């Protein structure tokens, strides 16, 4: 039974896997594709949420953290349905470069 739904970064998933029954395939996937530690992911999530931009939903924040886009073009791929303007994009990229 599903009690709730919450988007998780790859760093969050790693923490849950460590607490539960360890599955080697999941840990290998996280090691290969996870770009940031749990602490860094939490800091990024807090900083991006702190922008208080209604266009940036939790699901988008998780994607941003998991992909760590390097430029405006990559970041806009995450926001296909409700694009960010240049100022908003620069604010997110500044957070990513600063952390």
C-alpha cells in the first residue's frame, strides 16, 4: 500500500538503501550516477527552495540535483512545461556553481 509520494534525489535513495536491506545493484547504480553526497544534496535542495520560485517544484529540484546542469540549455530541459526566464535560470546555476 502506498501511503505517500515524495520525490527523492539519488543521494536520498542511497541513504534509504543503506538503512534497509542492501541491494548491490541499487548501490552500484547510485555510485555510478549519483553526482553529490547526501549532505550536499540537502544543502542544494534548501538553497534552491529558498529562491521561493513557484515554477520550481520539488520534482524539479530533485532533477536539478541529480543532473547538476552546467548551463542554461541543460537546465531548461528540466523545465519544458513552464520555462524559467534568464534571471531565474542564472539564480539556479549560481547556486549549483557556488556549492
